[in-house]
C-alpha cells in the first residue's frame, strides 16, 4: 500500500527539512522589485536579473517582522539617507522559513546600508560619467543669472510646506523687492518624481521668455526619499535647460545628481528664496555704488572744468587785446587788398566793354544790311507768287467750298463751284 499524506503533513515535512538542512542565516544580494508595509511588517519581493540582458533569473518573497523592521528601517535610512525603494539593490541577512499555511519566505533579520550606498554611488557615478561624456554636466552652471531675477517658475507640490515657505520668504523680504512666482505642480517624492519634473520643465520651456530662472523646491516631503532625483533622464533635462535652475530639495546628507548639475544648489526652499533676495540685493547695492561713483565723477569733472574756466577768464582780457590787434591789422590788410582788387576788376571790365562795343558796331551794321537785302528778295518772290498777277494775265481760279479745284473728277454732279476772274466771279453747277 502507498502511504498517503495530507497537504498539511507534506508541508510539515518540507518545513522540517528546511529547518534541519538550512538552519543558518545567509547574506543575499538582490534587487527590490516591490516593497510595502502592512501592520508594521514589511513585505518585499526580491529579484535577480542578468547583467547584460536585464532578464529576471530568480525571484523570491521576503518578510521583515514588526519587531525587527522598525530598527532595520531606521538604521538603513540613517546609513543611506534614503528609504528602501523599488529598484534598489540591497544586501540582506535572511533565514529560510516555510509555513504550512503561508508557504515559503525568506525572513529578513538585517539589511546592510553600506552595500546600498555603494550601489547608489555606482549608479550616480555612471550618470555623472554619461553627462560628462555628452558635454552637458556643467551646461546649466555655466549660464548667467539675470541681474533682475524677479520672475520665478517654481516646480513643487502645491501642498508642500516648502513651497509656501519659499513664497512667504520672497514676499516678506526686508528690502521690499517684488517677485512674481508661478507654480508648476509636480510629484516630489516616489516613482513619479522624474516624469513630473520633466513635464513641468517642458511646460516652462514653452513660455521661457516669461521667466528669469527656475526653482525646484521639495520641502515638506520625507527627507530620506531622494532616489527620484538621481536619474539620467531628469539630469539631462536639467543640464540642457536654457534657464538657470536652483534646487532646494531639502536635505543635508548628500548631493543628488540634480544638485550637482543645477545652476545653484541650496539646502531648503527658504534658502532658495534667500539666494534670490541676496542676488537682487547685491545688484541693488552695485547699482547704488555705480550711481554714487558716477555722481562723484561728474562732480569732480565739473569742479575741474570750473577751475579751468576761471583760469581762462583771468587770461581772456590780455589774450583778447592781443588777438584784437592782430585781427584788426589783418582786416585792414584784407580791406586794402579787396579795394585794390575791386578797382582792377572795374578797370578791366571797362576796357573789355569798350573793346566789345567797338567790335559790335560794324558787325551790327553788316548784319542789318544783309537782312534788308534778304527781306527785299522775299518781297519780290512773294509778289511773283501773287494770284492777282495770274488773273491779270487772263487766268482764272475755280473754287469749291473755299478750296481751289485741281482735278474735275473730284467734283460730284450738282456741285456748285465759283470761278474767280480778274474782274468778278462766276458761279456754275457741275453736270
């Protein structure tokens, strides 16, 4: 007969086998695929991927009971500055547990924060290497903050206390400067940080001429949840952004990649406001100093000119007397020269006029005689062409409608014509 086991009995055998053959604790390297807390306990899905293809090759469930989780969690945050989150690599101390009702799970007894710090540092170093290789690591820091940076685009959570602190600090500045702020809401912790900030930057870019700089403010969130600010895509967007970006993410322990490549990194949103106020105050002071220097230079220049004018005023009378004497003598010489020149010109003109007059009289007489002869010849020619002479010789002139008739074929039958004779006219009708 085959021995039959109930499921409970079989699972009990598995539990005893695991307890007998794997009684120790083990350190395991794994990536966190999922993590959540419930009832004070922590439940983690662990995964291992191939290095080249990123394909999962192993999965397991792990648990950390409430009695241990609080201490492990606190030590991890203290050591890394961040919360355990999806996508992190961790070094966990575990032991195997199989429960007849709940199945197999690794029970976590410790997590080494130094391992995760090293992994995060490697990821951060790789992001920095890629940004430097692309030549954009220092791009945003090399921009110039406008002298009058008063139009501020703010990327933050609308409900974040840090955003309110930032606006209040700007509004209550001791110098009475006026700032204009516009909020572009974004998730500021968790998995949505990267996408949220990139979308906000894209909106700001579309209206870039309306702003002088951008402030990324995070105050009010968990100071240990900063993994979203260490991504290559977000770093690329910030590094290549055409406006200076100021980060006030609100942490002291480490710089995020975002802090490294931004135009200016400050600790908190309030510090970001103080930076903008101080920048504008420095410009104000510089302008005031420049105005004082200009006024001082103008005063010194006017005093120097006044002294020079006084010195000239003392010398002018004696100089004027000398100049007057020289100019008077020069004017007298010029008057004599002009008078002599005018007399010569008048005399030369009279001589020329007399010479022309003597030459013009014979020419005019000759011209008059020639024109008289031409007129007589024209008169004789006109007399020879006078129609009256033709009529006296017995010729006649036939007219039709006031015009002389040269061709009888041009006259239509019944036309009335006039024949002019030496003595009188005749009227005829053409048949």
